[in-house]
C-alpha cells in the first residue's frame, strides 16, 4: 500500500510528519536521545524487524536527522548519532512523553522521568509561553495567521477561518 506524501503541502506539520511521522521513526529518535547508537542495539531495544529498522534508519539519515559514523572497529560497524536537526526534536520527544504520561498513563505511573543531568531534577512540563510576558498560554489564548510562505490558497483559507471565528488575525480564538 502506497503512503500519501505530505512533502509538497503548505503546512509545517504535514512536512514534519513526512520526515518523522511514522511511529517507529519517533521511537528510534527516542532511543538515539537515550544513547542507543548501533543497529543491533536499536533492534534489541525496540523489538523492530531488521528490514523495517534498516529502512527507517536510512530515511532518518536521508532527512539529516541521524548521521552515520564509522566506529573504531576498522570501520566495520556504524554508529547512528543525532544531527543538530535531530537534536532539535528533543522538545517534541519530551512533549510526547509528557502528554502520554498524562493522557495514556501506565498503570504504575510514568515509566521514565526526564531529568536534568547536573542536578537530577525533573524537567518542568512543556508549555507555550507568551513572548511578551512569559505567561503560559492555553488554546483560547492563541490563533493562527498566515505566514510569509502562505500562497493565495492559504490566504483564502485564513480569511475563511477569520470569518467563521469572527476575529481578526492575532486576536483571541474561541
């Protein structure tokens, strides 16, 4: 079955899902954050079929999320490490973990705690904050407006959204 491509959509979320939207992909990225480097380690930790892992690692390297380095074993073994682009996914991984702990909890509580290395303190829950005041924002506090990359179709869509919600760009939704 062929999958729909989102790469040409005028949507940042859709284009992101094109690169990391498969469930195995995000679990591989999680493992890379936890220090997993080698193919066999990814396979053992995730219980993923070798052919699926091979394809996902290939895709992550092709998208620039992982980088391959040869190990000191005469270059026969490969290490997969997060690139700068891959490391930028940390807030996404943390947000998914925090959302899961809240809305799809394990019976005995969170299976892992995300803590600061230097002091062992648990990280604060991620939140959207006002760039002006630092105040935590809720869905009622934010809206969407067209960005510089919006074309005529997106402009029309945002005009329709504003008409439906009865507000102007930058005003409160809901």
